[in-house]
């Protein structure tokens, strides 16, 4: 089955789907208690979109589940990237860069250490010095990354050409919760734990 980018860059939780009579129940919402300083938050919803959310007065944050197979996760990653890009422009955040090298430095300037560099297929040669896409895809499937430099792992994705994402430790970036064929994501500190590279 291999590894997916989303399950690498977030803290992963997996639960068995509960039976309800003769069928399996469909998960709808999940609650968690984010760590202090986790805002701003971005939550998945049941329609496959990502929306800004807040911690409630009770100290919990909610995110929704959407039908999403493992093979559909690259589409969701692209949706997350585009939503974050739009939000970053609207909020005038400084987590947008023009190159992977600049994005790594930007994250360090936030006081965070980069852990993952997620690149589009078009950046394979520039970042890793290799052109064999099939070999890189095999490495992702078997090892979960295509290169490791110190504590930084390079992941291959189907992001738009020229795009990339730098993320901090999964403990800081948020939660990936899978229940059978449904997935919920709560991204945390999205103005600094995730840095975007625009093509």
C-alpha cells in the first residue's frame, strides 16, 4: 500500500469503523483538545473542503470526515495546498515563498525546524538531482520518502507543477484521522507550521 504524504506530515490516528446494525456507521465529526498556541486552525469538512475554525469555549476543536480512499488523498492534499495559499494571501501571512530553499529558511525564521519537504513531480530534478520519476515513486511507496537530509525528509506528491510544501514536526502540524474509507484532518499553526512554495 505504501505511504501517503498526508499521513506523513500529520500525526496519524486510525480507528476501526463501527458497525451499526447490518452496516458500518459513517463518521461525521471528531473533537480534540489542541495544544496551547495551535491557532490558526484549518479543518476538513464532509464536503472535502477545508475551513478556518476555532477552539470552542470548552477548549475543543472540531473537524469533519469526508469519504476519501488512500488513492484519493493526493487530490485532498492539493485542495489543502490551494486553500492554505488563498488563506495566506487573505490574512497577509508570510508563509509563502518562491523556492523550496527559501521556504526552509522561512520556517526556521519562525523558530521551527523543517521536517518534511513535499515537492511536486516537476521539482524532482531541481531538488533531488534525479529525473527517474518511476524510481522516486517506488521509493515513496517502500520507504515513505525519496530522500533524507539530516532530519529533513523529501516526499513526492502530485501537487501542481512547481509547487511545494514545507512542514514542521507532525506534533505541531495537526491530526490525520482515518476511519475506514473516511478521513478527517485538523491542521494547526497553519501560518507557520506549513510554508508554501508558489510556482
